[in-house]
């Protein structure tokens, strides 16, 4: 994945001791988010799943394109509320504690994705201490959508036994509870079903259609007005082929047809990785090039304790090389001799690999490497303290405004 000129210039200007560093191209992020928003029908709400990357500068850059933010913990709800004051928040995720539920109620979180009857009772208990407060509830349902659309999922979150959401019969039980006294402060608006991650547009659309069809039957059974269905996120991001993007235009067209069959219904989606992955780069420097048993290894500053994604997903992180002409040392400059190299980090484990046997002809010690698609599930999911290496820098590039970090 080729870095933008803004990123390349900034990466080349950093001193070696300022590496590794995360570089975020904010104009690129805004343009991508605006294109996603433009591809979606008006009755589709676009929420950003903050878990993908909660950096305040990215949250703020997205505000003009998204309708709100999905948070999955008390820490995220407080963090996002501070970063984008007044933004609409939806609280999802399993295992919500009484303390974080109470704090999110205090912060004014207005939408809740309820995962169990126990969670429903806990939310009602927190609201009972806030007379007059009313929140909107979506029941997260673990639907068996049948064979086909989930087969290509990189990560299945439903459609099988999981700790996420409610089985359909438990959703019926929750609807019955909300028809009683609990419904005074908890307004049931519809359903939520995030069943998988890594789906391309045709499969994502098929899942959405099946979720909506089930939700319509659910609402009719309980004689409820179906106002909203959240069909989740998980849009595919292809690290092996960064140019192969999720087809937002086809997805939006399909959602338009789906909404045409259900007047008055609002759909909501919650992409995370698919919004921010492409705006971030992890810039580093080659410390050494070593030849071992017929293979070349380039050891770089940092590693998977900063950029854990390739280790967790088992892929090569796409990268490009910024050659550095000068070599200031009196000893020979190490270089790749086989045309390929495994790019490894500084950790004392053979699993600290960012790219394996990748084309790297001409790569030398002192060269810069820019790992692309590092704008999501990178620093924020990494094991930062292992071996206690320095933390990377963070630079939020905004054209002529320069960088902040």
C-alpha cells in the first residue's frame, strides 16, 4: 500500500530516535468517511465502532460523516464523550458492569444494545436512580441465519454458540419484560445483530436482509412497532490486497432496496476497521539485516508490541520502503541479498513478525519502512509493556496544518 505524499514527507523528516511512529492522514480519513456516507441511503445511520481506533483526533475527524459512535466499555464511553462532546453514543458489548452502566447513564448514553436479561435488569436498576430518564434499547440477538453468508467470515460473532447476544427465545423473554414495568424507562426500539467480521458486500447484504426479515417477524409477534434494526459492522478489509476495498456503493444500493420493502424502518451499521484502517501508517527504521540459514531477516525498531494486527490475524502487513541514501557508520552497511526478507521486531520471540519472506530487494540497514493499513486494531490492541521498549510517537497530519502528537 503506497503512502500518501503527506505521510511520506513526514516519515522522511523524522529523526531515527523519533521512530517508530504512527502517522495518520486526516484528510484521507475524512474523504473516505464522506464517500462511505454518500454511498448509504438516508435512512441508514452510520456509527463508528470506537474499538477499532479510539484516538481523539480520529474520532473528531470522523464527526462530520458519522451519526454517532459505538462504545463497548465504561472507559470507551467516557473517552469518546470527552473527545467528541455531545456526540450520540451507543453502548454495546457483553459483560457490562453495574458501575459502568451507571456512569454511562450519567453521561447521557441514549442507545443500549442489551445482551441478556441480567443486563436488562442492571440497566433498569441504574435508571431507577435517575427519575424521568428514558433510554432506547435494542436487543442484540444471536441469530442462526443459515448456511451461506457467514461461511466467508474472518471472525464469527454469532449464528453459533457464542457469549454474544440473546438466543431468539431469550429475546422473546426480554420483549415480554419490557412490555411490563421495565418498559417505563427502557424503550424497545428494535434489534441488533452483529454476527461476523470480514464479510464482503454481497454476504454483508445477505446477512442484513435475513436480520431484517427476522426482526419484522419478531416485532409482529410481540405487536411492537419496529423502528430500528442494527445490522452491525465487520465490513471486509483485505490486508493482502489493499486496493480490494469493500464495495460501499453496491452495499448502499442493496440497503436502499431493502428499506424500500420496509417503510418507516431505520437501519444502522457500525463499521470500525473499514473506516480507519487505510488512514494510518506505522513508520520505522531497519536496525539490522541478518542472513540466517539461507534467508534474510530485517530487524526493525518496534514490532508487534506496537502493531499486533499481523500476529493476531496471521497475515503480512503491507509495507513500502523509503530508502535512506546516507550511511554514517565506518562499518559495512547490511543489506538484503536474497531479494526477500522477513521483517521482524525487537521482541525476544519468533512470533514478532510483521511480514514474512516479503519482496525486499535492496533493503538496507538505516532504511525507513512504512507499514500501511495501520489505522485500526493496531496500537490499541497491542501488548505495549512486553520488554518495556519506548512507545511510538503519534502524528496526526492535516495538510498545511502540520502534525500533532
